[in-house]
C-alpha cells in the first residue's frame, strides 16, 4: 500500500512539473523588435503683458508681438490723447494704436484697451484673455516665434510658453524600451518585462508552450486622461520553438 502511494506521489509530481500552463519553465522563446517615432509636438507661443498706469507711459512707447508667420507681426504703440503725435515707423509690422490719457488712465484701463485692440485684428492671429491688468496673448498658430518685447515701454512682457515647431527626436529602433509579456489569455496584466537592446530587439526565454501577448507603450503627454496606449501582439507556442512577433511600432509625443 505504501509503495502504491509513493508511486502516485511521483506521478503527480511529474505531471505538475509538465504543466501546460503558460509561463517560465520551458525551452521556447519569443523575440521581436520595437520601432517607431518620437516627436516633440508643436507649441503655440503665449505671452503675458502686465500693464502700468498712463502717467508711466510715454507718447510713442511700443511693445512688439509676433506670430509664426513673418508677415503677421505687430507693434502696439501708445498715443496720449492730449497730445498730437505721429505713429512710429515700422516698415514690416502692422501698427496697432492704443489710446490712453496720461492723467487718468489706470493700468486696468490700459489693459482693457490692449485687449480690445488685439481682438479687433481682422486676421485673428491671437487669442486674448485678461484678468485685471494682466493680459495673456496666445498665438492661434503653432510654431517657432520671435519672442514678444516691451520695445521702449515700461510694460512687463514675458513669454510663458515658447512657440515651437514639431521636431522628430528619433525614428527607427527604440533602444532601452520597456517590453511586457502576458502569460495566457485570461487577463491583461503583465507577468514580466525586459528592456530592448541597442537595436530595438528583445527576447523572452525559457517559456512553455501556450498563448502569449507582448506589448509596448505608445506615449502621448497631451492626452491627460490616457497618456499611455499599449500596442499588443499575440502569438502561440506549440512546442520547443523560437517564435518571432515581428515589429511593434510605437509613437511618442
């Protein structure tokens, strides 16, 4: 009787060791390559203007605002309504006149006048918002822009978001990229992961036969709710073999 029990225990152990469940413990492997493109997305230039009272502004003071289009650059110049003065000469800029009264115009009055004048530009190059004496001017076109300047005025002009063109940072194989593997098809939780080689290749080894899912992440930092998107590929291993899932293409921006 004891001999029979021992034989059953040995058989059970052998059967367990030969489990067909996916995972480590076999002689198979899954390889592939991660490639794709990483870009720096275009940005729209945003500039803050902090205004001052009329008695701190001089006739013909000006500030400069620009857009990605070289033909759509502007000079905001200040005209004291109590004086007669000619507009400044800017050959390659559109002039925007800001009227003020030196003795009575407050900084909020000046800000309101700038807001109104910018909103009247027919080409609609900017989106303008104002909180008290602080105006935010954002280009409606993304791309590299020469920074705004307070010219010869005492108004505060500061770039808060730098305008940028879209730039390709890398294209092709992704080195040192995380790749994940899921054993079986009962869930979508990663069971293991590794890093790609210098040439974007990867290889999961010591796997048993069964179904496997491999994935890497695409990344979009502008998608606040879901910045990471898994890119899945699946394969089955039927025995001791070297499976290849080909190329996983990802995108980062």
